[in-house]
C-alpha cells in the first residue's frame, strides 16, 4: 500500500515512459491490463525506499561473520534494543541485509517544522540524519534541543531561510534540532555538520555515519551483483570506465584479493579524489584512478612503456565494467523526477560511444559487463540489441548470480536473449510496509526473496568477446 504519492515526471517524459511500458511486444505478452498494472506499480515503488538496507563487507579486511556481529550490536544500540535481524545473503556472500521498518503511520507531527531539500529528504528515508547544508527552512523560533517535524520540499520551491512553507511537502519524521535557526542560517558562511538528529523517522533504517567505515560500504544490492558477474580474478587487468564514487571499483579490487590492477576512470576530478579516498579507507592498493573521459580512452598510437594511465592501446584489458552514465530513473526513493525528455534521451548516444571504446579495449576472450540504474528500454535492452548487431565479435553470456528478472520485451530480442539479461524491477513485488511483528513472523528465505526484488531499478548485460580470428 502506497504511503507516498507516485513519482511525478515532466509531461513529455511521462508520455515517453507510458509508450515504453505499453510497447506492442509487452502488450502482446502480458495484455493491456497487466502491462498497465505493472507500470503503475513501478511508479509507486519508485517513490518509496527499498525494503532493505544493503551493506557490502570489505572482505579484504574482515570476515562477514565478524562484521555481522559488530553491526548487529550497533543497530541494537541505535534502535534502543529493538531486535532487527542482520541477514547474510546466500548468493552474495559479502553483503549484509537490514530490513527497513516502516512506514510508521502513527507518528505525531510537531508544530516546529524543518524543511529539507529533496536529495537530503531521500537520504533521511534511507537512514541518514539531517546535515545543515540540506536544511532549506525552519519555523521562526527553532532552538537547539527543540523537537521538530522534518519535511521534504520535493518540488524544490521553498526559498532558503523561509520561516514557513505551504507548498508540496512530504513528512519524513521527527528529530531534535542540534542548532538554533539563527545558527543554521548564519551569515558567516554555510555551516556544516549535524543539523537535526532523527529520532522518529517514518522509515526506521540504521544510520551509518562513522559506523565501521573501513569495514562497510553502503551499496544497493544490484550494484553488488554487477561486480560478482564481472568476476575479476587475481592478477588480471580490469577497467572500470565510469567509476565514481568507487563502490564497484573497490568491490572489484576486494574480489581480486587486491592482486592485479584495477584502472578506474571518471572525467570529474572531485569524483576521482573520492575514489582514491575510498580505496585508501578500505586499504586497497591495486586501484589506480585517473581523471579521464572514457569516450577518449582508446589510443591507436604506440604508448610510452612507462605510461600507466589512459589512453590505452586496443585489447589492453581482461575484463571491463561499463556502469554507464544514465537517466537514473531506477533510483529510490524519488518522488519528483525533474529531467527533461531531451536530457533523458541524451544518454543513449553517449552510452554507445563508451561501449564502442570498451569493445576495442577488451582482449579476445575477455568479459564486458554493461549496467545502468534506469528503467528505460533505450538505455538497456535496446543497447544490447544494438551491440549484438554492431559488434559480431560479442556474444551475450549467462550471468552468475542471476537474482533479478529477465530483460523486458520491446527491443526485438529473442526470449532466450532476454533470459540472459538481468533487470531488477521493483514492481515485481507488492508494495508493503514492514513492522517489527511482521518481521519476526517472517521466514529468512522470504525476507531474502523480498530483498532481491524490492530494490532499486537496475539492468545488467554480460558479453564475451570472441577471438577475432
């Protein structure tokens, strides 16, 4: 049952998506009514957080059992003794799953209000506290120590420093203000640090601020699956083409036991800095990060032998991960998607440029994994159909583990080809809340099954490059 309204798109984007999810192949297979039901269910799921928080254990430094024990103790402390289980995944043996309790419908709203920006609000729904930069407005007389109700300005219409706001806002829960209004909106420059400590969030999920930072990495479940599918081996040379912020990069390095070479690229310097920080924090030494545009990473000319970074000669890498820039429509929670249709449709040509470079950089016999965190056909199944037609040297390959559903109809792929793809579709389960009683009555197998489905929208394709001879 929906707690929040369905995600809202700009009119042109909504029209575009409606056509995608009512395409002829899909309607023929499911029928108009079932296709429409699935689409509406997807829109509802996207505005709600996933049913589980997923953390990846840095197995380079600690065992899953050890971290599980520490994490269980931390959650009990945060939740004041409430017994929420920490689950191990049978097919992804380096992650831990924490069920999210909520939505809690009986929370009392307080007269003192704090309005936060949409992105801050989404973080709160996934367990974060409110930091000062995320605060847009507070009631007139808010003081440090006051009990406040926190709302998200999902449309971005609240003016910074306003004393009241009557626009569209979504209740996120209650917290205690760490600062007064005058401190939050001080003219001496924007403060940083904690602004509101959430004590009654609508969705109860642990905060990971400074919790086991070298042992844990917060990562959505499908993002963890990607690295396992690429399956890097010790001693290999791996390319992560669009690597920021480094979750998959560091995972690849850990799976290789920090032996070999992981080249990480991103064209934004601050993001490369973040990758290097994450690699240092997790004590992984085989990662080399470069600020470079992936579309220009191929060099046809002979390089200096000592040159480590891009551009690279053809057939330089054993395996390549292309987690491509995308329209990001699979991210959850998201209540208002503000991108225009022009922006949404701009990703397909960029993805094809990156993909073309990736194919050329891959050794014969090598593995290329393509992934996105979006729900469109044009960035997912259509890209697979294009790749198979454009590059005869590529063969679609089975994925292990295969946890998501098969690919979506509509791009002209055969049923056998669709079965080789992996599409994580949140609408595959009924939107349901979870309270502590239903949680304790649930079987672990059922909870794992729910975690596999009620996650972000995501897509994965795996290719093998055949010998060119």
